[in-house]
């Protein structure tokens, strides 16, 4: 009986995978694409010698309305202190997305990442999803973006799971199988703000929001923590809309600015700010407040709005302010043979604006080509 029990435990461990070990600071070196989650700050000397990196991120469907009403007027004409255009990362879900506009965003120089095919609204779906289901969601969406927006698949590196609900090791296994390089789904409390790190070893980041967090090693896979904000009544919040800040444009701008300033003057840990069109739609003065906030930031010579990819690149080789440069516009634009299709999703007709020939049916989970 003991032999059977031992064999069962051994098989279970094999299926589940070995738990990650405590990080060895001497063995985990950045030049080997490894960084401990508990590594000390890489910023030596005076904080004033270093840039403050801020990532504006969006995970809405990219519709014509979102593109014209929010993205174009709020973001497109902005430049950083080095006079290069600002960086933004779009984690793109599939349903209702206009892939011609995704192509436009990529060609402007913004980063395109993955946010699943279905964007299922149930947190329980993402928390309990199998590895197989998650591969279909994220590998499928990476394929859809590449095929229908004409973006080289190797340029699609980052992922955010809907509602920030990780399914433990299943999520990271699916990401790796999908060819993705980093995750932007893991919140960290304001009292424990963290620099990006890899999952070669056990993470010391708290597991929040009811999600399951990974505990196995994943060599060279990066976590870009979402360092939480402090919202209404002092409550922590990951998404700007969840912070429930109301008021005049100046009050909204001052609050957003204070969240960055709290980091800029203490640690200069990179900040990821999560916005969505729902916040602009539902919060009075949000657009004007957002514009004033960007004006406030870009008055400071050490604050740069960059993509999540550039944050990851920077942490691998931290560059001081005197030598820091943001990425310029897209050097190798993606072609788009614009096509407007009407295709079936079940019995429903869907408009589908893409950069290639029309598929037979609306692409969906398990059928990302729309065959």
C-alpha cells in the first residue's frame, strides 16, 4: 500500500510539475534573461539619474468608434521629452475588433499584444480554465491578429488575461505554447511595488484578486507587474476605472499625476496604467482630465510614456536618463490589403474589417482562421 501511495504522489508531481525554487541571486543574472522577483532595485545612485517609465495600456476591442473618439485625439500627437512619439500597448481582444485599425496602431509605432478571443466576462472561466482552453484563447488570438491585421507574429509578444484572472500554471504554460514572452496581468499592492522579473524561480509577488498564481518555474518568461494605484477612500485598484475617482478635469488629472509622482520620487519602478473606453464614457471630465494628466507628465524631463515591451527591454539593460531614448515610429510597416467582409457567427451576420481575404465564417475559438 505504501508503494502504491508513493507511486501516486510521484505521478501527481510529474503531472503538476515541480514547484519553483527560491530565487538564487547569484545564479539568476540579467545577462542570461533571468531576474529574481526579490532582486533589489537596479537603479543605483541618485533617482534623478534615471528615467521614470510609464506604460499606458488598453484592452478594449479596437472599434472604429474607439479609434476615432479616443485613441486618435488623446494619443496620436503626443511626444516624449526626446521628441519621439509616445509608446502605448494595446492588448487586443477579438470580438468586434476592426483589424484594419489594429494595423494602423501598429504602423504608428504602438505595441500590439493579446487579450484572448472570447474575453469571457466570467472570472470563474479564466480562473479554472484548462491549459488546452487557454492555448485556444491566446495562441488563437495571436494568430488572428497576425493573419487579419497583417502584423508579423513575432512582434506580438505580450499578453493580458481578461479581468486579470490567472489560472495558475495553466496560464503561463498556455502563454509559452502560444509563443508569448511576457504577462501583464499580475497586480502588486502599493506597499510592495515591484520591478519586472522572470519566472525562472519562485515569485515573491502576492497573489491578489482571487486568481490562481503560478508556482512552477518558467525559464525566461517575464512578469511585468501591475503596480496598484490608491483610489477613492484609499482603496487599492489595478484599473483606473475601478479607482472610482470623480471630479473636475483638474481633480482627475491631479489624482493621476499624484499616482505617478508617488513612485517617481521614491523608487522609479515602472508604472502600468490600465485605461478603457468605458471609463471615458462613464466618468464625467475623464477625457479632459486625461489630457491634463498627460500634459503634466510630459512637462517632466525624466518621464517617458513607453510600451510594455520597452519596459521589459529596459529592465534587461537599465539605461540612465542621459542616454535613454524611446522607440521611434515603426521602421517596417505592416501591409494591409483592406477588405470589408460580412461573415456568419452562428446565425448572426458580423462586419469584419481586415487586411486580407474574407474568411468563410467569423473566426472564433477553435477556428482562428474562420474556415
